[in-house]
C-alpha cells in the first residue's frame, strides 16, 4: 500500500514511523473504540453486530492467523480492511476492492440546519436506506460508533452520514448515502461537512475511504477539500476448515 504524501501537514508521519491511519482499525480498537473490541492474542475485531472489521498486527504470523480463525470459526468470512500482505495457504479471498484514503486538507466544515442526530430508534430506517444505496457495511449497532446525522423529508429518512473508525486524533466519515429519488440536491455534501464540523469541534481530523474506481465520489471529496493520502484495499477472506499446520480452525467458546 503506497503512501502518497510527504513530510508535514495532515495525515503525514515522519519517514519510517507508522501512522495511525496506516492501520486505522487496529488503532481504533486499541484506542477510542476499545470498548467494542474482542481480542485474541494480537488480533482484534469489532463485536459482530457493530462492525465486520477485523484488525491484524502490522506483520501477522501463523499464530496471528490461527487467532483469526479461532475468533471467527471455520468457514466464516472475515473483513480485513487495509491488509496488503499475503493470505495464508488454504484461505479463500472472497472480496477485494481497491480503495483510497482521503484526509481533511481544508474542508469548509459547517453545521447543517436540516440535519438531525440519528440514534438507536432510527436504526431500522438507516438499515433500509443502506440496503437500497449500498454505501458499505452498516449493522444494527454501527450507530454506536459515533455521531450519525440524517436529513428527513415528510418524516422519511432520505440521506445520512456518520462516523466509523476512530484512531486517536482522527475520525472516519462513513455511511454517506442518499435515497436515489433525492440525488443531485447536494445532500451528501451537506452531511459530510456537518459530520466533519462535529469532528473538528472535538479537536480531531476527519478522514474517509472510498473505492478507487468511484470517480464521482473522488471528485466530490477533492472538491470539498479532502486530499488523497494513500491507496489501500478492502478485502475479505474465508477461514478454512483446517489451518496450514493441519489443526482444525476451532472457534473460541
């Protein structure tokens, strides 16, 4: 995974020093999101009704992969955001999308008078909107990860955006989606800027991810003041029934 930045400025780390955004799921689960973490050895994952993301150490070894298998169980699909190494023998890659990571580099963040705070009571509508627009993973307790804002028309939720990964000092903007009947009105832009305003108010910096092939989203984010920081990947792999050493992939009780 290549870092497309140089020393100085938001999202940049000194040469040779890992940045928290290089492995944001791990930084989140060992930091502000520790209360959502399930851990085995050096492997962490979010509680399964919160997020599908699993975090590996920087250079996972055979023991780490055995711990992944123990956490997930044989045949389970595990999401490995940002992992750029080799998948062990016997593991099946079930999903892969090249992605890009953007960081705030001059957003005109501002609150939005029409945006309302969404919470657990809104989850059925949020899940319905996500199912129709496919912005990325959103589960029954994802709303607990941070602030989610929505826009309603005649009582119906038609657009939303919120916070997902939370490395120290940073917050990811995610679940940006708009009902197809209301696209073209700038609702996504307004919500991204409103969520970014809340993040900035806490003294943190917004960042986000999108598909490297989503040219429309990339143009939007660049026009708003996001800067490309790195190229990354989103992938998922299926746990084999047996590990490379012949042991069964037995789940943790």
